[in-house]
C-alpha cells in the first residue's frame, strides 16, 4: 500500500515535469494550470493501471500448479470508468499439486482447498476445504475444524465446470 502511494506521487511528479517541459517548449503559451493538471492525471493514470493489472500481477505470483477457476469483475461508483470496463476484484484458485485422491468403492474422491483472493486495501485471502466426487460430479464443503462433510451444502456440477475440470482432470 505504501509503495503504491510513493509510486503514484512519482507518477504525478513525472507527468507534471512533462507538462513543465511542454510549457517551456511552447514559450509559456500554455497556461500554468497545465502543470498540476498533468500531475493529477499522472497519479490517476497510475492508480487505474495498478487496479487493472492487479489480477495479472497476482496470477504471476501463483505457483505453476495453481489453476484459476473463476474471477469476479465489478463496478464501483467512485471509479466511474469501471462501468465501461469492469475490473477484476476477486478470483478463486485451486492448487492442483495438493490434491488428495482416494477411491471409495467405484467413486473417485478428491479433497482440495479453494483459495479466494479479494482485492481490498490490503489483499484478502480465504481458504475453504472441499471434497469432490469425480464420478458423480458432486462437490461439498468440509468443516474447517473437524473435516466433516457439510451435506446440506452439496452441489452437483456440470462436466464443463472449471472446478470439476481442475480437480478431476488434473494429472
């Protein structure tokens, strides 16, 4: 967070410096207010760039075995440009290297952890363990403290569901 503030200040100073140079080259025909206007636009441009590149930056930090299974885009009223170009504010990942496979009769069961990353002032990560029956495409969350399945939250997935593909077709 602090580094983003410092970067935004330097982006503003750089843009103001460009405006100052343009004003000098024009023989001071450009108005003086162009310097702080460029400074503000530079800071705003940096902030927009940082917000839209957050998802790509976080993906690069993930291990190669991690698979992004969903992402959420949203609009925010204090960022009016997001109504035209929604930005990614959250995404879910499954680390395919940490899958626990079991066979129960004819059913192939896979235990996995879903990681949810949310863009906030300080990025927030939550985890939740799940059990997937790859044979019947049923997914149910596990109680985090006891590891017991929560049968009332059982969900049947489609064959093209990204979570099903990431968990059941992982090699």
